[in-house]
C-alpha cells in the first residue's frame, strides 16, 4: 500500500468518524461542507490531515472573498471543519487541531459596534444626517432619520439616503 493510499484511507475513516455523530439533514449538510473543504484542499495539493492553521484561515478567506458566502454560511462551514479536526484529535489521528485557533469573523457582532450607525450620502450628494444608534427596545424606539424621517434605516431601508449599520 502506497503512503498516499494510506493517507486517503485515514482521511476517509476520520471523516466517517466525525460524520457518525450526525443523522438525517445534519449529516447531509456536514458531509457536503467537509466535501467542499476536501475539494478546496485537493485543488491546492494540500493533504487535509497535514493542514496548518494558516491554511485553514486561507480557506475561510476563500469562502468570504472568492465565493462570497454569507457570514452564516462561512461560520457553519468552519464549524464543521473545526469539529472534524477536534474529532481527529480525540481519536488520536492528529496531535493537535490546526483549526483550534482559527479566527472566525462570520456572523453578527454582539458588541456595541454592532449597533453603530454611519451616515451615507444620498444620490444627490446630501448627507443623511443620522447620528443615532439602534435602540434595544424595538423598532418603535429607533431614532428617525433626520433626512427622510424613516425608521427603516437599520432594517435595510432601500433608500440610498438612509444610514445603514456600519
């Protein structure tokens, strides 16, 4: 048996060990996410079990910048990859997980900057003038846009004059 065949066998067994935790739709989606990661590795002639943290971060950037996946998709897919490597460590296939310290920049922030609002210029070049921040009390408590008076700026108002979340 060639070393590459042995690596393929170990990789398949490690993937099956990870996927064994799931059933139904969860298993189908996790398998798809792993398949995409393995294909990404193969395109770059990288053995997934020999990957390092920097290469996992490149995978995250590829999903964000090249494939333009939504943050929730990037988060889910990196969670699957992280779980796969965690299972490899538990099963002593790997000594440590290369995905353990990968920065996750997907999803929504919950800090104060998540609700910060910035002014945008409208199509005529006038500034919107919004200076408020989103209020936790709900839609009725949100400040109004000083230019058009709407409260829809935070929820994706289609007017180009309105402020949007930063």
